[in-house]
C-alpha cells in the first residue's frame, strides 16, 4: 500500500479493528500506511463485527467501500459479513467496488453484480462495466489500488 498511496494518504485511508480480536499478536499492526480505528467489542463475535461494520459505514467520510475476499456462506452455515458491509454502504449512499481475485464472498458478489440489470448498478459507483470488471479480476493489486485512488481517493484532495 505504501508504494501506491501518495503522501498524506494515511489520514484518508482507515482500517477498522474489532476489540473482539484484541489479543497480543492476533491482528497485525498495519504500520504507517493507514489510520486504525479500534471499535469496542460487544458480547459475541457476530455482534462485535456488526458494531464494527456500522461504525465503518456511519463514519460518513468514506469516498468508496472496497470489498475484498470475505468468508462465504459455506453452504448456508454462515452469513457473509461483506454482504452486510455492502448493504450498509449502499444504504449510506457510499459507492462500492469489489476485488474478487482473492476469492471469497467478494467473488460471489462480483458474479451476481455482473449479471445485474444493468450490470454493476447495485454498486452505485458510476464506473463503466469494463472498469468494474478490471477492478474485480485484476490480480495486480497495485494497479487496482491506483484505479480506485484515481477514481475516488482524489475527490477530496
């Protein structure tokens, strides 16, 4: 990330970390690349993750929500958290992009959105189908980050 983001970007890129995982060495420190916002743990894992997701979205300063990976439904035994993040972002009017090349639920979402009518409309990001496809499948993550930054990150600079 440091190779892609311009100077001063640290204040504009936030990562959220649930206190549920606040165990020494459990969640690595991202260093200087981003600002980390810690969110207090709730009573259980699901409630803690929902609280973290709501704070991510309710902050209101996001230019874009980027969905990467995410645990799948695993045959109906699990509710994918990135689906909740997608719904919260769209309710808040935040555009969404998905990076599906690592797999996971993001890949499931991309398959679904590609076949939407019109394609990608649920993301509300105003990007062409070709750019959404490129972001979704390109495994050159530095290039994907540049595209996202150029399209959304410089809007407030």
